[in-house]
């Protein structure tokens, strides 16, 4: 009886992170990889739920399913963060031009585009646009914060790109 509850728990610890991974892959446009994850996910789901439904009076099986699911969500979040699938657009606003920062980012293999803009009172501002693998986002932010602690930084998920530095360099790294 406890062996079934343990099996359900372990299956949930595999199933839910796999579900998280599959969802992330779909959102990031990785349909083929998502389909493979979905196949494994469905197999695990059927086995796990099959054990639970075979005896709905067995409370330990139901509790194992629920607790395994909850812990699986937590693990799935950790796995998703570690894999960091996809790309980010990072916008950095500076009060003054900092060519050293631009060069440092480029030396670290980040594509950087610079713009001149104007603040609320018309004063000149400098903006950097960087596109990077999501897993390297914290590296960009760290470099910027070390060189320009007062920089305003905003990042966005990037769903698609074509051409430019990214196509030539980042997709292969």
C-alpha cells in the first residue's frame, strides 16, 4: 500500500517539472522538443493517475499525489530557472555616454545597439539595447551594475528574431 503511495509521489516529482518544461518549450516556440516532453508527460500522468483512481478510498495515495504535485511545481520552477530557455531583450538607460561599458559588453560577446534619447526635461540620455540568451541575462545586469550603478534596466522576453548579430553569433553559443 505504501509502495503505491511512494510511486505516485515520485511520478509526480517527475511529471510536474516535465509539464513545466513542456509549457516553457511551447511558449518559446520549441514545438518538436515540447512534443517529446508531452509524450513522456502523458505516459507518467496515465500511470500515476491510474494508481490513484484504482482505489479512491486510499487516502495515502491521494495525499501522495497532491503533495507530489505541489513539490513538483516547486522543482519545476527551479528547473525552468536553471535551463533559462530563450532570449531576452535588455534595455539600459544611462545618464551619460559610457563607451567603456559598451565595449565591455561587446568584449563579453553581447550584441549592443546604442541610441541617444531625451529625458523628461529634454536632457540627453543614452540607451543601450542588448539581446542575449536568457541564461546570460544576469551576466549583462552584473556588468552594467558594476560600471553604471545608477543605470535604469528593463528586460523583456524575446519570442523571435532574424538577422543581425544574434543570428550570426548567439544561436550557435
